C-alpha cells in the first residue's frame, strides 16, 4: 500500500501539488543526473547557449494527462548538445544507454521512471564558431512523483540581476582576454613594428542574464608578410578558448567571429602587415562578480633615461668604422675634421647634429652626419655606397644604446679648393631611433 496519500486528480490538493511544478527544477535535476551517470559530461539546465559546448536539458512538453497515473506528472525533456571533443559521441551514447531508470531522486525531484521515447538519439555535425563539432539530440520521458518532489528555486539557482549583468567590469574583460592571448590590452602602438593588442568595441544586449557577450578587436602588426602571418597564426592557434578563467573573469568561450581587415603600412621605413580581427567573448555573469576592473595605469608624461651624446657619438664612429674598415682616430674621427698639420688626415668624420623627441612618452630620434673628404671622386663614391648598402639597420646595439633603427636620409656632394687642389666632400645624413 502506498504510504503517501494520493488525492483525486481533480481535487484542490492535487491541483496544489501540480501548481508547485517548476520546469527549471526538472531541467536542473535531469542535468545533474546526467553528470552523475557520465563523468566529464558537461550537462546544464536550459537551452545550450550559443557560446557554450556540452548538453542542454529543456522541458519540451506534457505528453499525457497527469491523472492516468495518480500522483504523478509526465514531462518530456529534450537533450541537445554539441562539442568538438572526440569523446563527446561516446559520452552522449553512454548517457542514452543509462535509460530506462526508476526511482531516482536528484535535487529534491523524485523520478518514478525515466525512459527514452520512440525518438532515437540523433548524431550530426556542424561548423560552429569556426570548428567542426559533433551534435546530438535525445528525448526522455520523465514521470515525476509530485508528492515526493520539492520544486525549490535553489534547485537550479537564481538568474543574475540586471545590475549584476551591467556590473561586469569592461577593463577586467579586456585584461582577461589580453592575458589569455599573451598580448597587451588597448590599441596598437604608433611606431612599434611588431605589436599585438586587444580592446573591447561593444557589448550585445542581454537576452539571457546568465551570460554577457562582448565584441573585441584584435589588432596585429608584424614586419613583412612572414612576420605578420607568424604573429597572427600564433594568436589564432589559441582560439577558440572555452571555460577558462582569467583576471577574475570566467569566460564561457572566446572565439574568432570574422569581420577581418588587412593592410600594409610603413613603420620606420619598412613594410609591416597589419590585421584587425573581430573576437566574441561570452562571460559567465554570476561567476565573474567582483573581478578587478581597475584599468592599467596610463601615464602620458615623458619618462626616459638621458643618454650621453659624447659616448653615443664615439660609439657611432667606431660602429661606422667597423662597417667601412676605417681605423678610428686615424681614418675616421668623431666630430669635425682636424685642422691641417695635426699629424692625421682622416677621410671620414661622424657627428651628432640634432635631437627630436616628438613629444613621445619615450625614446629619441637623433640626427647624425657622416662626412667624407678625399681628392679622389671614385674613392668617395665607393665609401658612401658601401655604407648606403648597409642601411637601414634594425635592432642594433651601439655602445650602451639599444637602437630600434639606423636610417639614412639625405646625401650631398660638394667640391672645394684646399691648398690649390680640388677636394671632394660628401655627406650622408643619418637618423638614429632610440
């Protein structure tokens, strides 16, 4: 004999029990049961969000009147899932083969019986956010003992409030994506020839406050086609990313969503490839509350370490001498040419002629001048062309200074008379980028 009184289906008591039914509680209970049955199966209550892989459980119908089996209610629960995981097909099949089952109690919901319907499990495949994924679908018939079930809101959790949805700090999301990709948050630097940065460009309206989607721009720059392609490929290899936490933000997924543009620009006189790609990031709102939204400090004040001009001029003289096989202080000198009669007649002289800072936060642009003096025109051209063929140079260490670039600018040639002889004088203007 049943120990629990079963009221007539049309009675007020039976109606009160039926009115306590909550579809969300059943969905949460079935999802929890699936997780118990198959280790590693990502099952969740409700329709599977577009940005999340796994299995979603939704109550989809009431196939028969509840009074056919007194004290129970029958509902259909549809399982729909997708995943790029190679084991997903097997895991979903194991879950399907676990039914029929009887007398399961999960999250205070008592199931008299759960069985597969006549609809067989269906597998397929689709391209989802740039990946081929296995899809699966199965419908279960669930008979629920109303008298032994308690449909509590705590069974499936609460939906975050609009204030919580809005409170996700944009700086934390931006910094979190940047940290995952190993790049900077913000925009590309104006003069860095190899750079990558990501910044938020928008947020989609809230249709489900459990998740919040952001659009971001991933900007990449690299030297030449090969440098750009390598940098871009390295970053795209990290996407899509799923169920990862970074800087206090739980990302359901981050994926490349298209809208790409590419261009070629010149940075420090060499071609650089630049690309701008759109990313989408889905954030778990409840798990991301309290993330640190403090943006990285920005200081536009100029902060540089002053260099020693005399030391740099001396080091530049030695560097050019080594490239042209000229002995310092004998064949090539620092500053002006020495006056006649001093015992040495160098053919080349190097001097700094100016400094430009461009009001940038860091770095210098230094102008320098290389001068040649010789009575032989062929020798003059040979020496100038020898240095011209070496420039520009990038990433050079000259003395204690690290130079981003040594660039050539203007070439001049003059004739003048000295002691009754024609003296040829050529100069090549240089620019050093610190």
